[in-house]
C-alpha cells in the first residue's frame, strides 16, 4: 500500500491552509501531522551539535518548498517510512549531499552512498543498524 502526502511551508510559518510541515530532526519530518522517517537516511542525533546543525539546515532547505512523500507502508516507532521530495527533489539525497547525514545502506540499497561527503563520513558516526 502506498500513501502520498503533500504540504507546503512559507517563510517561518509552518502552515498553508490545512497543510503543515515540521522538522523533528534530519531524518524525520512531520507532514500534515503524519511523522515520516526518511528512508535510507542516517542522520546524527539531536543531542549532538551535528544533529542540531543538520536539523537547522533541513528546516532552512525545506522553507517555502512544496513537500510530497511516497510512503512504502512500513512503520518504525510512530513514523511511517518513505521518500520525500521538496519541489520534486529527493530530500534524503539533499541532506546527505549537503554533508549532514549518511547513507543507510540497509534501507536505501546504497542509492545515497555516492552522495556522502568525506567530511560527513569523518564527523558522523554511522548507526550500527545501517551496515
């Protein structure tokens, strides 16, 4: 079963009409009240400076963009799992290419591995479940 979510956010406001977006951290966003785990993205935890920087970067990156998510039907904790897009561009690819997260090969199949930056590889500890 596949689900599609859409939302847009303008400036610092997080709502447009009845649609909303909130960034929990660099691998989880909340679209219209639905938490979505970005499939294949391994981002640092918020308790770290790298995690705080990643969340700030993602919040700024998504500002003013139309967000769509293609959910794969899986769940982890309270989140649906899927690939989300900002104006048609893969958000997971963007956060990894910007050096704020790593590829989680176990779930991505390695599709984001070529986008990892050397700086991110040296600064971010890869989650054990991603190998």
